[in-house]
C-alpha cells in the first residue's frame, strides 16, 4: 500500500510497528539501499576518520539499527533486499575505499542475516552496476561510460522480486535463478 522510509529513531520505529499492528498489514519487503553514487574518495591513506565514520553511519549503521529493531516483530517471513554497491570491489577500481568497505559490510550483513534469521527472512542481494538515471550517463558520476536503462536493468527486476511471494510463476522463476541479482552494466565481476 505504500513505501515507508524508516530511521532508527525510537519514535519512527514505534510508529511503524504500531501502523502494521493497527492496520493489520503485512510488510512485503525491506529494502536496504546504501549510497550507490560514489565519487572517488581518494587513496586510503588520505581518507579522514570523520569522513569514514559518517559514510559508515549513513550507509550501514542506520540500516543495521532498523533491522535489529524491526525484524524480531514479524511473525511471518519478511523479504529483505540488500543492495550492494559492489562495482568498485568487483573491478578493483582504485581510490574508492569507502565504497569497497560499504560493499564488504553489506556482504557481511548478508551472511549474518542468513545465519541468524534464516527462518524469519527471505533474503536477496542485488549487486549494483551502472544504470542511466534521469538522463544522466550513470549513477557513478565519475565514470564516462553509460549504464544500462534503469527500467529494464533495475526497476523491473526489483518490482518482480517484491511481487514474487504473490505469484506462483514468479516464485518458481526466482527459485531457479537464486537469491542474487545483478542489476546494471558491470554488476557481475
């Protein structure tokens, strides 16, 4: 029935949980989407601790806090989709240490959720490549190569993934194609 942006604040979390209970709604999916439009952060040695701390807080810890608070409240299996900004990691692109670190943290979150919440979570990982966004050549603004069309490379596959539990044919297709998606040019290593 809608999209909700949930922050880790106690007020947001309690309002969200109350909404689900009062309205007798079931959450279709939780999307964990860190920044996927990184600029070169510079060499590892030149990265400031405050910049690194801010990136980790915005692109990992805020999601971690929400998931830790929300997941125990579901009496049913909820779909969680982790978007992994793995382009720089897969292609060993220099001067993107923050992006590579966030990618590894998202991969670690995937492993933790599989180990600790396999009964409560239907988990998927989406490796993000380069996509065209609103006429811009790419979501990775420092790259000169154009990306794949966002509708066919990202939006349609994610829509189908979210709708999978409702349709038997989509569930069957997803079963055979696995729980990892590659969206955009260069998303596969």
